[in-house]
């Protein structure tokens, strides 16, 4: 048991493992944040709204360490992978890099919404937050599906170009 815990602890310092742990965080964080935001609006509860906004900000901001870990682990992933799959792995990395601005915008807007909510932020701020967060959630679902094509070929049948 102790050997397994030691191995787990050592794995937490490995970029290849950490990027896989961080990958679904925006997906689940934005999803639960949206649900909490809807509940807060329906119940008119400021504390739940604050919690929702903190969850949205944290999950959107997690994209930055994810990108760093992915970039650090990519050479080893490519070295261990069948060369015919390098193209989809690199394409997925490019997709992730090009979508990062959306998560940064969500984190920035969430921070603005959090500050204005303390001052009685209005309906427009909530609508923009909901719209941005929904867009980020749908993007996260799509990126996660594409990630499955790279790492779980049994889920999506991909035939590499020869």
C-alpha cells in the first residue's frame, strides 16, 4: 500500500500525468459553475452566485497550467506513440492552444462579474457571464471529444492517413 501511495505521489510531479488530470477540469468546472449560476439566479442567492463565479474562474484559469504541462509532456508522448498518430496529436495540441483565449476571457469576465456582484451587478453582467460560460462549456465538450480521439482510439474509430 505504501509503495502505491509513493508511486502516486511521484506521479503528481510528472507532466504527462498532470496534464491528463487537468484536462477535464474546464469541462466539469464550467458545467457545475453554470448549474450553480442558474441556481443562484433562480434562488436570488448572492452566496451561491459567488461560489459559482469562483468555480468558473478557477476552472477557466486551469487552462494555463494544463497548456504548460501538455507542452512539457508532448515530446515524450510523441516518442511513445505510433508515428501514424502524430498528426492528430499535434492537431489537438494546436486546437487547445487556439481555444485558450476563450478560457482566459471567461476567467477575466468572471473576475469582473465577481467584483460587480459585490456592488449589486445587474442582469446584463449575468447574461454575458452565462453566455461566455456556456460557450466555454460547449468548447470544452468538443475539445474533450477530440482528446478522446487521440488517447482512446477504442472510443472513436480513427483511421490514420497512410
